[in-house]
C-alpha cells in the first residue's frame, strides 16, 4: 500500500494518468484517421460490417474493424510516453536534486525502486499485448528498442549528457518512430500504400510540435538564465526564436497537406493560428521578459490539435467541405 501511495504522488505531480491516457488516444486517433481519410477510407467503409452468425452486431463490428487494436494502440502511446517520463527522471536525477529538489523523486517522496518495478510491469504488459494482438507488433519492438537506447544515452552519456543539441538530435526522433507505429497499424489494417506524401506528412505532423515545444521550453530571457542549460543560453534567445519560427511554418505545412482535401475552412483556421503564434514570436524577440514563449507555443499546439480533431469529426459526419 505504501508503494501505491508513493506512486499516486508521482502520477499526480509528474504524469496525471487520466489526462495523459486521453492524450495517448487523441494522438493515436488523430494520426490514424488522417492516414485513413487521406487514402479514401470513407466514413461509410468504417461503419460497414458483416454480421457474424451467433454474435451480436457490436461483437461482429469490433472483430471485423479490430477495435481491440485501436484500444491497444492508444494505450501503447500513453504507456510509452509514461515510460519516457520515468526514464527522464532517472537520467536527470542528479541535476533535479540540485535544481528541482521538491519533485517527487529527488525529494524522496517516491523511491527509485517504486518506479523501476512499475516501469518493468508497464513495459512488459505493453509489449505482451502488442505481440499477442497487434499485427504491427514489430514496430512496437522497434519503438521500445529505441526508447531503451535513449534511456541509457545510446551508451554515450559522457558525450550526449554534456551537449543539449546532441541530446535533441538523438532523443527527439523518437516521436517519428511513435508516429510510424501508428501509421503502420493503419497501413496493415486497410492495406494502404506504404510510401506516399500522406504517410510522410503524417510521420512529421506530430514530430514538429514536439520539437517546437522541446526547444521552446528551454528558451529564457537573459536575466532568467540559471545553472540549468538552455538553448537560449547556448545560442541566444533571438536565434532560438528564429529557429522555432521556421519550424512552426514547416509544421503547419504538414497539417495543410493533410487537411487540404478534407476541409478548406480548417486550412484557413490553421493559418490564422500560425499567424497568431508568429506574432508572439516577434513580440518575444523584442521583449523576452513579456511572457514565457513556451506558454504561447503550448496554446498554439492545443488549438492546432483541436482543429485537426475537429476536421476529422466534421469530415466523418458531413464529408468534404
């Protein structure tokens, strides 16, 4: 019971279970449906099924459309991101003890052993259900292999841990592999083309937001810099803002390609959101003490993802607009 109490403290402060579980399914379903809809898998096809003799309609539908696979896929996204959170806390433990001593792990309110046992069970269960029930389980193994290498700094901790850009280059691509895990499931399930522009854009569509956020959260005004190494400390906040500005427009390009044939109103809305964020970048360059740029990036990302989800829902209900 004491272990469970300590884990509850950890989850409450570092990784709220219900919101992050919902996020896992949102990420999975967004990529999944964007791939399907852009390959002509219509709402009508998604609702069709043949009744299995002796089975209720919902069982027939669940089996023929592999709803179990969708449930496992969304859980896998959640599970993997939770494991990365735990792995990061282990990797940054010494630094956190100095700079973030009140967090659950460095403060001793949760023990390393608690997280090790929980992570082992979580990983074991996730991989097992993928092997038993998912046709693309090989991509799950690739994902967890890459995650494992990240957890041990690719056996180059003495080099990577001292270099923030090198850590970004080696660690951030995990989002691409996570996207490929989802896309591979959609491709195998509906026998879709493997290499085309839709799949390429789907691979990148959630990679750029993750990259933009990762950089933005480590951009600070000069007077706010501390011992903690940030990109702005290494390269200057103006150069960092220019970089995320470019990334943001690359990000919106991938979104526009995916929604162009689904909803033209969404294209306009995405552009307006990007223009708003661009204005915030320009304002921050003029006065970096006005606000934290990561707050604006997070708002941009939430609005963007809501638009993408709304585009999917509207298309499934009303068709192309």
